[in-house]
C-alpha cells in the first residue's frame, strides 16, 4: 500500500493530478483581491469561451434567481456579484473534475456530484435556519460544499488502488470514507489539502474548507458545513452506499428539523448543474 508520504509526493506533482482548466481557478484567485478591476475580470472571462458560457448560463439561471438574461459579460458579472462569481468559478472547476477519466469502479460521478450539491445546499439551508452568521458568506458556503469531497475525487484519479482500498475498508467497517482514510494512512485526507492547493494553485477557500471539516470550530458557518456533511453521510447521500444513524452534529438538530431542512434543500437548484 502507498504510504501517506508517498501520496503527498504524488499530490505535489501537477503531472500526476488530473489536467483541469486553469481559467476558473485563476478567476477565483483574481476575485480574492480586495478590489479586483472589473475590466480585468471581464478580459479574463472573455479569454475562455467555456468560462464565458458558464458565466452567462449562471447569470440567467434559476439558481441565482435571475429573471432576465444578461447581454454582456459586464452585465452578467454585475448581476452575480464578486462572491457569487467566485463560488461559480469554483463550481465550474469542480464540474470539470467530473469529466475526468477515473479508473476505479468504486468511484461514481453521480454520487460525487449528488453529494457535493447536497452538502452545498444543505449547509446554506442550515446556516439560514439558525441565523448562523460566521466568517463565511452563503456563497462561500456553497463553494466550500462543492470542494469538501474533491480530495477523494483527486485520490481516485491519482491513486485509484488507494481509493478502492479506502472505499472497501469503509464499506466493510460501515464507516465513512474520511474515517477509513484516517485509519489506513494515519492522517486525515485534509492533510493533503495544502500540498494539493500549492500544486494546482487552488484558492485559499479550498484549504480552509478542507481543514475546517476535520477540526473543531466555533464558527457557525463552519459548523453548518460540518453538520451538512454528517447528515449527508448518515442518510446515505455520500460516496458510500449504506445508511448510518445520525448521532450528533456540531449544530444540534432534532430529527423533525433535519427532515424539514432536507426538504428545503431539495427545493434548491444544484450549483454544479447551474455551473
């Protein structure tokens, strides 16, 4: 079995990781600036036809609640706003990952996308229901939700045998993939995030969300994301196929509250579809 240090080495080389479009990540990083230049944003989007189409599609979609389709990129970016545009850019990059040829039967794209969408929307629904104002905006929670299981997709693409081993061990022990990886490699998979972010030039939100998932936090936004992940794992809407009982979550919710929140989440459009 490949050691954790060997996985770190694999994730430290861009040649080993999937070749994904760089424009969405460059846009996300550009939007990290405190006062990005609107003309620079416009030029960056227009330089990539796929990114241009994605921005137009999102600005016209029900996900962002737009009624009239914009006629120019400047109009589209103004409609979306910088935070929504950054969340969209991250979703577009994650969407490209779903088109990667991953050679392990245990990784299914439909489960990956379904889990990312569910966690994204549920984390926002929980935050809104609890008036949980933390350090992250709703748009950042959506983006973090799409990123929360990306490391497993990258593991499946980069080290398919190790992913299969993690999956099979999780299924045998009726535990989550995160728990399985930690037991097998003596590290949480989030420990791969800093190296991955450096290699792929991922925005800070990637490392922040991966780290937040595996650590205790008083931030209500983070707790909303953690709670959404636990609920997703418990009801079987995860990368695994079994049901686990909901025991405890960072934000305490009754079973009736969880049922209501899931119903609200189901009514939200999926961010990866909108992207």
